[in-house]
C-alpha cells in the first residue's frame, strides 16, 4: 500500500476560493499545488519531476478555458494519466462532452456541491488511479 500523501493541483483563478479549497484539501491529508491560472499550472507541471495525483480544474480561468488547458495537458505524455475533475460555475452539454472527450473524469457545478463533497470526489479519483496502478 502506497503511503505517500497524494498531491492535488488546484487550478482556480478566484483567490479566496483557491485558498478555501487548498485549506480543505490540506485538512483532508492531501498535498496541494495551488495555481491561479492555466499558464501557472502548465509551468508548474513542467518544473515538477512527478505529476500530481489529480487536478482540480476551474473551467473559466483568466488566461485559458478548460478546453485549452486540457488540450495542453494531453499534449504531454507524462501528464496523460492525471485524472482531472472540472469544477465550474456553468455547464452546458456541449462543453461537458468536450471536456469528457479530452479526458476529464468528472464535471461538477460549484453551486450544486459542498466543498466537503468535492474533496471526496477528488479523493475517489486518486484512489481509483492508485488501484489501477497497483493492478487491482
């Protein structure tokens, strides 16, 4: 059983929300890489030797949207297996289907979920990924 504390990259451009998500994840025994833009997230991924266990992605960022971010993410084979949970203020069927086609594991509306529930969702993605890696 892997004992390393999982790492979640949070990509959210609303500063107060980013801090709240970061705090909640840390309280749930997760390491956090907080990024307030898509560019910062990609730069951070380029600098790290190991990718995060999951990415919590806001769809609307100041510099890119979720589709552009996912396209950049999927261009690098080292990042192809990172599960991405999109947490956004809006969702239309076309946007959701495009994000899922690009490999997002879930697309949730912020208004429909409490932060505690979203943390459980990201933990579930990490657990599923680890089980697959361990051949379970």
